[in-house]
C-alpha cells in the first residue's frame, strides 16, 4: 500500500495530499492505518472523529479538488456524524463508536451509463460484505435499505455531482451507514431499526465494502448483481404500498429490472417504479 510519511503527507494513487487545514480534521490516524491493512484498493482515505456528514465532506472535497485531476475513488469515514443524511430528506442516526459511516466518491465516467443502478449494485456489495464477515442473512428492501430480521441495519444514499459547465454527472458519492452495535435508538426508530449485533471490526467491514464496490464497478455493465439482488429482496412477490402524487397505492412487486427498477402489478396494469423519490412499504 502506497502511504508515505503519513503524519505529514499522504501519497496514494498519484495524489499528494498535504496536511493543512483540511487534514487537521484527520484526527484518528490509527483507524486510517487499520483500514489500509484490510483494503486492497490503493485509494486515499480520510477518517474523522466527528463530522456533519461524510457525504457532505465528500462534496466539499470535490468542490476543492475538482480541477486538480483527482480521478481515483476517494473514501471518507467518520466515527460519528452530527447530521447524517438519509434518502427523501430523512436523517440517519449516527452515534459514536457503534456504527460505520462511510462515503466513497467515484468518477462517473468510470460507470458510463450505469449510474442509474448504482444504489442497487451497492446494496449487493454491502450484503456480500456482511455475509462474508459475519453470520447473518441480510435482506434488501427496495431500493436502498438492508434489513436483518425485519429491521433496518443499513441505509445507502447515492448522490450525483454535476459539472455546472457540461451539465453532466461528474462524480457519484456513495454514502453507506451500518448500525453495528448501536443499541439505544431514538424512540421513533426503536421499532424499525436494529444492529448487526455481532462482533465485527468496523474498519474491516469498511474496507471489504469499498473493495467490493470497486470490483463491482469493473463489471457493472453485465448486470450480474441483479440476480443476487433479487434473491435477497424483501419485497419481491409481496403486496406493497407506495405513494404516487401523494396518493397511497397498492400493488404486487413482481420483478427487478436491469436498471434496478421495481416492476409492480397494479389494478391498471404492470408498471416500473424507478429508484428516485419513491418509498415502498411491504404490507
Ligand atoms: C437512508 O437510510 O435513507 C440512507 C442512509 C445513508 C447514511 C449514510 S451514513 C454515511 C453517509 N453520510 C450521510 O450523511 N449519509 C450516508
């Protein structure tokens, strides 16, 4: 692994990051070292004791470095998030020491037309990592939630960064939050959230998920992950409810298409829900 003079400078994958204002937030070098011990990929890693949101930090990094030609994936990890974000404007509870909060920023051109199914592919990468490292049977609730025994243990939030000049998607931030040992959830979450609940090294899980995503990106075109996604789905062949124009509707989930869309059978025929701003509930 390519780390030189870690205390003053990181040289990794052709990027030199000098310790300055930004790196002063880089408070736990031991965690970075441990992630590097497990990580196969040669990419920069930033670790924060506390931060608002690793997705936000990745965005700030992008704004600062977008003209520097940084084209490797870059990983941002925090022990605690003070403003962890979920989909649909929700928050993600991110207490210290008990969860994994990570964002992997990747260049969109490495994905070509495949950004549309990124969340779907990442859900498979996360469940693969959990199945490798602990003895659980994680399921996927379309589109971005990982469940264990009918409660959520992980959420995924992918955000696209658009180049204002070209109006094209330039980078994707893949944010992943896993409840590993969190026990005391706020009241509103206590019925729906749980933790992996097994001895699991956060840094090893972080490295495994990152390597899985980087490997998956090389073959995302073939859509092989869709079969795994289906086999782990919590919603397929179930009655579901979803909201359309603010109205709650019922349907049966019958398939996942090659773009990660949920194919449903409704009273008025078969249609596909895309991975945008839709939340689905299993009845
Ligand atoms: C969801 O449940 O809707 C998605 C949750 C995503 C949470 C992760 S934690 C790391 C990254 N930083 C954030 O602010 N959100 C994501």
